[in-house]
C-alpha cells in the first residue's frame, strides 16, 4: 500500500501555502507580468502596486512606521549580508550568540578576517540565552549586537526585547534575524528596540521561495552591496541614496512578492495569536509523545511555551541520517537531519559530530500528524 507523504520540514520552507498565495502568483504572471518602476504604462504601475501592498502589509506586521524602510531581497541570507557588510568596518565589535545560523556566522567570520572583532556569547545546553551575558559582552567598541529570534535547531525563543533594551542602553545597534519567527511570533521593531530586521518570506510568512527582506531604521546609513538599475534617477551614473531604491537594484521577484503579500494577508485574516497557539499545541503533542520513547534524546527547552514548532532529537546508537531516511521511505514522514547550517548551535548542544533529526510542523498540520510521527519514531527506536 502506498504511504501518503507527511511534510514536516516547515523550518526550512513552509508547505503547503494558502490557496490565495498560489492564486496571487498565477494572477500576476498571467494578468500583469510587467517590471515595476520601469516606465509609466498601466501594467508597470500595477506591478509597483504589488510591491507597495506587500511592503505595507509587512510594515503593519512588524510595527514599522515608514514602509519605504523595508527592502525586498532574494532571501534572508542576502538581507543579512547587505546589513553586515554595509555597516561594519575594521575595528568594529560585534556580539552574537552561540545559536546563530551560518547566514550570520559566515559573513561575520569573513569580516573578522578583515578586522571586525567578534564575541560569541555561549548559550545554555538547551539553547537558551541569559541577556545579562550579552550586556556584559558589549564594550565601547561594540557597533552591533546580532541575535536570532528563535533557533532553527531547537526552536528556542531568544529574549529579544531584553537584549534590545541592553543594546540601546550601551549605545550599540541591534539586529534581529527573524527567519524562524516572522509570521508566527510578534515582531515589533519599536517595542523590541530593533534597528535592523532581516526576514524571509518562504517560512512562516507563507510566501514562496526567493522572497525576503530587510528593515533599516531611519537615520542609519548602510552601504549598498549591489548597484544597478532601479528605475529611478536613471540619468545618473551613481546609485540612488534613498530607500528602498538604494538596495533594490535589478528587476525584483514581483511574482514571488505578490505571493508573499497574499501570505501576509492570510496571516492578518487568520490572526497571529491563533497561528501561534495552533503550532504550540502541535509542539506540545510531539514533545509529550517523543519524551516517552525509550532511547530518544530530545534537545532544546522541551517546552512549547519557550520554543517555536521545531523539535530536534536523536535515537541512541542510531545515525540521524538513517533515522531520517527511514521516516521518509518507510513512514512517509519528511523531515531534516544533519547540522541544519548551524554548527555553532550544534556545538552548544554537544551534537556537532552526530547532528540531529528535526521535525518542524506548521500551520496546516494536525495532532493526528503528530501521533503518526510519534508512532513512526517509536517503531524505529524499538527496532534497534
């Protein structure tokens, strides 16, 4: 009998998308199809309105007063690179946690080789962070504190508000990587003292791959990483210096942004709290089931109130890649194994050599799905 697939890799890319997202992408491709900001005909104006509506939706979601401060990028990795490489110079000091993703770590280690100083504050074995340790690491040379909102490995939710307050007190800028939280947890650039916010569109914002962005607070000067055509000031050979054109060279992924805008609209209609409560319930169900299986090792807070819908585990004396393959081939459960592009986080957990299996349910999963996963893991663990 053919086994139906159960998609549980939403921490990498959410799937499926709401039907309105598919319709928005198709509608743009079939009925608009033009480049935004290139000319003045009706279709290019309609394409520009697609970008504006998505920007306004994001501004409302993140409590951003001026939507022009939001830059669209191909993904959050590009957004992070723009911010770090456009801001930091030799002699600057940066503070990060030991749970950061390689999207932050790799650009910073490249910059470290060019004279930027880096401090990595070690988190607890469950991935949690004491904000006082961040504050103690800030010096007079600290230009930036950069922190992920939640871990892609353990789901651990970081004390973003407390760290933002500490950075503000010490005169450092605060940047947040919201890859795992935008669209499922509250993000408020004003209350959380966020100067720079990087986000991706293809996870909990429910948009397609190839979408992401960056918020830069007013008054903060960051150099552009890429220059080129913007459709504005075309008579000049120098890049425009105003937002968002300064960072949006070349034709954007307008069909993708149309889908992203629809995903944001769906979140507004559904309600952020309802989405979060649903995913908390799934996480709690999964944790309770896996916790009772002999030989299963769970990582992270193991508390649905302290983490996003991300549960990582190993089975004693079993390779995580083998377990993941069995879950897929025998049980139809699609998850991710390995190091999850987060070696610092695995070092924090003590799993750098072994890696881990990661189950990440999403909005369109059910408690019955979690029961199916628990039964599958039980059978694999019992099989020795």
